[in-house]
């Protein structure tokens, strides 16, 4: 027995509720901007600090590499915290009709 090819309403989740879609886009933008400035600080401050310490103390890139290690650890921490915050967001539930519409659109894309 085949699943019905037409769906009630025939809407995909993105077109069924533009307000939810806009809210999700805004949340994504907030997470992206927040993560961007945090990564910039976490990477630039240790690296610049390491370079300046090397200049001041006349060492051969020792503190630059230490700064690079600190930047790497800080980047992992920022990404981890951002993913944890994103995972706490509510996940919208799809109706069966929406699931069928998505499946149908994927099948149509595969045929092309």
C-alpha cells in the first residue's frame, strides 16, 4: 500500500508559519553573531599577547605558540557552549502531512 501523494494543506513547515521561520532565523543570527565575537576575542587576545610577549622578552615564538594553544582551547570552549545553548532550544514538531510533503519534495529533487 502506497502513502498518499497529496497532503492536506500541501504546505511545507517553512511556508506554514512565517512567524516561526523568522523567529528561528533570528535565533540563528543571534547565535552566529554571539559566537563570532566570542571567537574573535578568544583567538586574537592570546595570539596578539603571545606575539607581544615574544617581542618584549626576545624569545623565538615561544609565547606565540602558547597563545595559539590557549586560543585553540578557548575556541573549543566557545563552540561547546554555543552548541549546548542551541541544543536547549525547542524543536518544532511536524505534522504527518508536513513530513509527507518534505519526503515528497526530497523524492522530486532526487528525480531531477
